[in-house]
């Protein structure tokens, strides 16, 4: 419950214990325990304000000033790093182009972080939204260099963490379509599940997986093919042959909608953020029309700085919830 209290306090305004109880619906004993834990670990501060009328001083609770986390994301050959305070405000950001992929990724990541962290500063934690070949080694090397805990996640995990931090509703989920199709659930922990190899309800001439139907490369190849002449797909309860790109687009939206609805029914998230290279506002609107719970859906345009901010929130969430 400490995490729920922290998210309430991270809105940035001074709160009393009673304010926190009212905002979270937690019992006062739970609030008192969580506040004490967060204060002991250094994530919040408490000031005692004397009342003009006398009596017991009023506690004024807020996040710790000066504390910060860092996040790094990687997209299209660019590493983006941000430094954000415990209220979620980005204080600095930077971008570094990865010119030589034979160089250790840790060197590039460290350089990106140094661009946003001043000498003598120590981040409370660092989050990396990077598909690293050896995430354990990467987190260990970066952690030793900056003397901070490091957490590696995917872009989908970063989006789920960002959604949770911004909307403060549990659980927050994200569904991302890139080279892989991934789902993330962010509640007491952050879970990332790769759905790419699961059978898809949209089959093309036989068995196909979600990755083969929804991945960016599969969709780009299909929609950019000027000689496109049709494709067998499963629509509802029967196989049909799509004759043109519009019909293919309709089936693509149908497949995405089916996946969204399955997540909505099984997981029951408070929010579900959707993102991907081809997931435009128009496609999102069409998915929302077919959604069983349209009110929970959020469209997340891919922006490197936002992904890095999500990675930072992922790290912030991990240290508050698990330490």
C-alpha cells in the first residue's frame, strides 16, 4: 500500500494524513504505516505545521525535494535520456545517436545518462526501456557506474508505468505493436508478456501468430505492396479473402480489437494504453468503436522522450513498491 500512498503524494501538493486517507480509501492505520515507511526510506518528507488556534500540529506531507530518477529509451538508433523528479516533471533530457553498434550498449547508455545528471548527483533509480541481449549485465554495469539500482523493461512496460503514474489507477496496462506484440500489466509489479507467438484469430492461408499478423514489418509489407491481390483471413466464424487494402485494413482492426477486448475482459484494467508505428488516431478510433470497454482505452503516440519518462517511472515504481 506504500506505493498507492506515494502515487497520491506525488501529485505534488502538500497533503495531510487525512487527505491521503480520503484520496486512497485506505484505512488510517494503513496510511500511517505507509507514510512512516516512505519517510524512513527517504521518498517523502513531513513538516509539522502549527495551527494558529493551537492544538496538535498538522502534518504536511510531500515528495522529497531534490530526489530524482533517470529513464533511457532506445528507438531508431537514438538513445533518449531524461531526468525527472518525484512529481514526474522532466528536469533535463538529451539524445545520443548510436553510431557504432559494435560498441558495448552500456557505454552509450552511460553517456546518455551523464548528459542529464550533474557531477555529484545520484539518481534514486534508473529505468531502461531497451531490448538488451543481456539485460542483467547491462543493469549491473550501469548500476555500478552510477551507484543506483537499475531496472530494465520494454517500451510496453514503460508505457504501462507512465499510464499508471499519470492516471494513478491500478492496474494500468499497455498493448504495443512493434517488431513484436507485447502486453504489460502494471500494478504491484510490472509484468511484460510477449504475445507474438500466440495463434491469431486472423489467419492468412493457414496458421498465423499475432506477430505474423500485427507486427510492424508484416503490416508495412502488406500495405506497401502495390501488387496486393488478396489475402485469406479469419473473420468472425469463416475464412474470407480480402481483395484490397481497405478490406485488409478492416481485418487488421478486427484482429487488434479482438486482442484489446480479450485483455479488457480477462485483466479488467483501469486503463489500457495502445501504441505502435501504424496505430494512428484513425485506427485507434476504429478499435475504440469495437471495444467492450472503450472508456479505459488511451492512445499513446510514440515519442522517445515519453518512453524514457515511462522508463523512469518504471524505476521509481520499483523502488517504492519493492524495497
